[in-house]
C-alpha cells in the first residue's frame, strides 16, 4: 500500500480514514476537495488536473476520493490500493447531516475559504443532498471500477461498516 485511493459516498469518512491511514503508513495525504476548490464562491482550481498528475506521479500518496471526472482514470491507473467505505445509507446519512450541521452552525472554513451555509441546504449540491442522491450511483461506479480489467492490478479492501474499518486500521 503505497498509492491509495480511499473511496465511498460523501460522508462515509474518507478524509478521516485517509488522514489516519496516511499517518500510520507515512504517506503524503492529498485532500481532493481542497485541491479542487481553491477560492471564494467554490472557485475551481484551474490547474487541478496538473496538480493531481504531479503528486500522483510520486511513488507514495493517499487520496480521499474516487477522483473528480477529469482525473479519475489517472488516479485509478496510478493507485495500487483502493480502500472502499461501502457503507449503507443508514450509516452515512446521520454522519453527513451531523457534519454539515456542525459546519453551518460553527461557520467552519472549508476549501478555498468557503463555508457551508444554512441557505446551502436547499441546493442539490449540498453534501447532505449529494450524499443521498449519489449513494447508489457512487456504489455502482466503484463496483464497476473494481471489476474493470484495466484496474485488475489494484488491491481492493472493502468495508461494509465502520467497525470493520476501525478493526482493520487498528490491526495495521
């Protein structure tokens, strides 16, 4: 495990696991949303694809994302391991609701200086709505990719519950 993708739906705990796993294995951690959104009003980084190409050419890294469409295949081709947090909706939704509530209430600064707002909860792009609406599609995308012959060399570690993930991480 030298080049790792931690994948799953929004709110599954990808960033938390990637940080912990990266720390345990001594891997440079790259937060995909922080690379993608780099300015106010959720501005998109104009050099995003180049930035991802640069760090993913290195021999060791960990990323907390399936990958935005423009870099998804690149990351999957360069990774050696996929850690899939394949949690059901009833596990993920309370997590993402609590996180978004906390971020909105505390006005936490996120990627590019942005914040989740109470008004943002009405948008289909809001993490809560995104997690709900993309749960099945994201699961199918990962399932398709992990069975795709192009990515056959990848080791896939799949967890159906956070307790499984925690036990695995503790055993490393």
